[in-house]
């Protein structure tokens, strides 16, 4: 019996080492529907419209996400996991959340209509500040997933914890 526990312990230690190396090398796994599921790697470069990012949400937003189970637990402020989203607006862009969807620089984004309730039937409150200009150091986040909890509901977020990522294609990962 002791040897079985020893084997299990060794397996756990080995997996921990592999996952730690994976993380250290800049690889992340996305299991959510906010971005396509798969392996991503952290990449350098500017955060621009269209960039895929991982970000720790502001603590109050994260707490709401945890309470409603929109977010998993993790190491971000408030105890939440980072979220993966696409940047759809950057500093200087004009954004407005309307009943029909989100407009960025007067262009209506496809599939951006805010939901009135979540999957548990709870009321969703769209971010309602009228038209606003994204300030320097902030971004507006969205996902192609129709049930995404994104900037439509909490507004622009600071880029202070944004990490740019890109998907790893099969056969592309190098350790």
C-alpha cells in the first residue's frame, strides 16, 4: 500500500514540475469558451485592436464574477482566474453599448447585443455610460462567445495586467 502512495506522490510531483515548466515558458491553457479552447503562448508586442489577451479583472468586477460563477478561482486580485478575451477598442476609440449591440467608432460589432439575463436567469446590467472614449491605458474586451461576460457589462479595463497571447498551432510548440 505504501508503494502505491509513493508512486502517486511521484506522479503528482512530476506533473507539477511539467506544469510549472509549461507556465514558466509562457504557455497557458484555456478551458473556457471566452476564447477558443486550446493552448496559448504569451507573446511580446503592443496590445492593439484585435489582440487576444489574458487579464486580471479589477477586484470588484472579479468578486462579482466569482459570486455568479462566471469566473473560476485563481491568482488574480479578488481570488479570480484571469480571463481570455479579444481587445475590440483601445485608447481614443469611441464605444457605446446599445440595445442592438456595441458600437466601436460608430461601427456595430456583429453578435455584440448584450444579454438581459444570464444562464441562471439572473438580470444582466449592460454598462450604460452612453458613448465614451477609451482612455489611455485602458481597453474594451469582448468575446465571440454569445454568453461571454465582458466589457459590455463592466466597461473598459486597465491594461495594467494585460498579457498578450496567441494560439499554439499543432506541431508549433517548442519546449
